[in-house]
C-alpha cells in the first residue's frame, strides 16, 4: 500500500485526534526507520521514548516469537509465570525497597493506579502535581496534568482533588501540602512540558517535605524511566527514592505495558478487587519487558545513554547559535529550545528532509529521545546535519 492510500484510509475511517505528519513507515532496524518510499531515517524520536532497544532487535524478536507460539494472553484470575518473572527482574533495577509491581497498559493507567494506591494508603484525598507537567489523558491522570490546554472542555470529568505547584519551587510545594494531601506527583524531568529540568536540591527537598507530612511521593518515570536519563530511573540522578514509581514507554520496547512499583508495605492496601485490568501484565508484554531489561543490561545501554548523551549535550551547548535559547536534559532526553516556534518547525522539517526524525514539544523545543542503542557515530551524523541548519 503506498502512502496516499494509507492517508486516504486514515482520513476516512479514523478519529481526527492526532496531528499526523505526511509519513508512514513500513519497518525499522536498529535506530533506523524506513518509509513507504524506502527512504531511511535515523530515528531520534523512538515512538516518543518507547523503542528503547531500537527496532527488530534479534534477541527480542526471538523471545517474542517463542512467547507468541506458547501463550499470549491469560487472565489475571490465574498465576502468570511471565508476570512473576518480570516482577522479580524489575525489582533488581528499581531502588531498594521498591519491589512490588502492578502491571497495566499505559503510562496514564500507571498514574491512575498510583493515585488510587496513595488515596487508599493515606485515607486522604488531595493530589499535588506540577504546572506544565504531563501525567496522561484519562480522567484522573488528566486532572494531574497541570496544563489547561489538555484539560479544556473536559473539566466535568476532572474531580476537585488536584492542586498545582511550580516545578522547581520548593516554597510553592510547601504552601500546598496539608493534612488532606495524599500524594505528590513529580516528573524527574518534565518531558512533554519541554524537557524542563530542576536541580537535585528541589527533588530532595520535596522528598523531605513528603516524608515529614505523610504525603506519598509518586515519581512519574513514564518517560524518564528504564535507562533514558543515563541512570536506570530519573530519580536516581538525584539520589531520591520515591514511595511509588510509575513507568511505561521504554519498559516494553514497543508493546503496551506500564507498571506501578512500590514497597511491600504500601502495596498491601490493594486487596483483591480494588484495582485491575484485563490485559495488564499478560504473558506477551511481560516477556517483552523482560527481554528489554535483559538487553539493556547486557549491552550496557544505560551507560551508553549516559556517555553519548553527555557528549551530545556538551556539543549542542557549544554550538552557541543565536537561534538556540537553551540546551538541557540528561542522557537521551535532551531539549533544544529555539527562539521561536517557527524556527523549531522549520528545523524539524529540514532534519526530516535529510533523513533525521526529531520531535518538537511545547512549541519551540526540539526533543531528542532516541533509542538507547544510538551510537556515538549516529549522534555525530545528526550533529553534522544539524550544524548546517542552525
Ligand atoms: C511523564 C508522562 N507520564 C504519563 C504519560 C502518559 O503515558 P501514556 O501516553 O502511555 O498514557 C506520558 C506520556 O507522554 C508522560 O510523558
């Protein structure tokens, strides 16, 4: 099927809720994607921070082939070997104490689960989250997403539970915390909000405030988790251990899986019937996530993201162009803020024309979130094209 046929079918039969670019891909290999005309692209988007091990990794393909031939789905009313094995594997990389997992299908769903857990653990009802943050688009996660552009027209679906603090401003957190605060949601780096960072002191201060006031600190690691920041989890960059961690995107390497991870003690409140989902943690997605974690560890992709990402940030900062207002991030989540939205759009177009896929978020920020396998040479290839346009 050629591109025009795909586009026509989409226009006729699909919701119009995505602003789609005029490209469709047929397959991928490593860090490259191929479109319907056979054109090759270096992928610095990775399905928005999802395809952590790139495309068609041989070990992952073999694991999937074997799993599909045996068992794809069974209900959570039975014990599931692959889910139990993934739980154990995940606990080997999460911060100590965070050992119990609940597997779901997406990032938003993981955050819903985390909020339910916090409300049930504390018996309180308020949820704090940051302005400009992003936690998903289902009702509760939308409530926690402190950006009016996502909430507009859906206010009737959002409860009065949410209060918003300024990211990076400990005083504004202090002002909001009270005896009815159940949880504070926080992204280690605000991804959708434009790759916005805050210093380690802020995160450590939030940790202390939460501990002192009995508020559960929920680290939303949906985008930053599983190696992206050059550490296993974004909060590891600051030496902070949250009470609850949510993750999704990079965990499954392309299949829909999310997780809520917490301590043995906190997990006890979620008794049978309090939460659940039909597809959550089925054998296929759990086998996929275990293969992803194994590959990340075996190939030291966390170290790769740290090393190549640090070099990349340095080189981007050294460009010193008038059109670049700021460069920020950690590992393989890098934001290049341009002086205008028009510049960002023009540069994205030029990069795509030259076979480099980049994402623009928050209007004027180029977000670089490649597969964790991206090599130093591939980063150099990006830089040599980017230099010509900046
Ligand atoms: C930090 C963060 N939390 C939650 C979500 C929502 O995840 P999903 O789209 O899988 O529901 C996202 C998605 O971009 C995210 O970046």
